């Protein structure tokens, strides 16, 4: 059983807020009866009509994409730049789960399933996100420990659950560092490294929960398997 306004919104004919307005204004029927009470629960067997027209529930779709640099993590862009939605040919109203910066590459999930997206994004579920960062400088153990202990960004203390130095290049004065976080704050990884004195030259997200980029080249995507979808629902 799901809330009536959620079912209407997921059908693609209106936003959740607009769906609520349609209900309270008496424009929604369930099994031929006008419903005006918000929060009414319905099942897949119920016949729902909006303005006397039956709605069809949108099929759920789930994708994993290896986002290239220079692609916007959004459903549309006012400057007409390419978005992650442009890379996946579907008529479903999918949207990205979380976000990656314009110049950040790597793993992003997309779906039209709000509950699935919320499980992955909600802080209480502590879903791991693993990034590989190229830094302008040679990071030391002291700074790595600072990242693990916690640094302040935008007035909030955040910490990395793991930080691993993968490689240093003294000729170019750069470090390759793998960092794992649970939150998903705006520009978080870049701001964390800034807090310990480093600029991030390149950033790639390698993992979200148990998802990785295996066999996916830049710009490539695939549908999730039923087993993967079930594993996400098991996280809540």
C-alpha cells in the first residue's frame, strides 16, 4: 500500500505537491469515489483517476553510469550542457541519486524509484562512497589522520572512514589518495582535502555501497539486476 499522492506523482502526471492539490480540490477518484483526504493509501489493484482520466503507474527503472568529465548531474540544464540523463536512452522520468560535480567522474546511479534513492542517500544508512583523488602535493600521515579524525567544512565536522595513500609522484608533486566517506555534502571531498591544505586536481567516484564500475568505460551504463535492487532495499 502506498500514499495516493505518491502514486500520482510516480505516474509522471504531476509533482507530489501538485498531486496533493489535485486531491484536496476533489479532482481524484479511487474506484469511482472522489477522495479529498491526503495520506489515503491505495494498492496496485485500485483504479485511480485524475480529472476523470485513469493513470498508469510508471515502471521502475534502475541504472549505473560511469559519468564522464564535463557532464552535469541533473535532469536538465538551463545552459544546454549535456546531462547524465542525456546518456541513457529511456522515456522514464529517471533522475540521479545524489550528485557529482561537473569535473568529477565516476559512478552515479539513476532511477525513478524514490524509495530506492532515499535508502542510498539517507545519512542514517551510512552508505559508503569511495573516491580516488589526485592532489597537488605530497600528503603525509599527519594529514591523513586529520581526515580520519574529522575536519570542519561549512561549519560542520565530517570525517573519512578510510583514507589510503595509493601513490606519490615527486616529479609532478602529486599524490593519489583513496578516501571513503558516508555523507554526501556538496563538494565534500574537495573541501575535506582543502581543509588539510590540498587542492584536488582530479576526482573519481569508484564505489557506492556495493556498486562499482566493473566493465563500464567512461560514458557507459547498464541496468541494475533484480538482485542488486533487492540488496539496496536490504540496507534500510
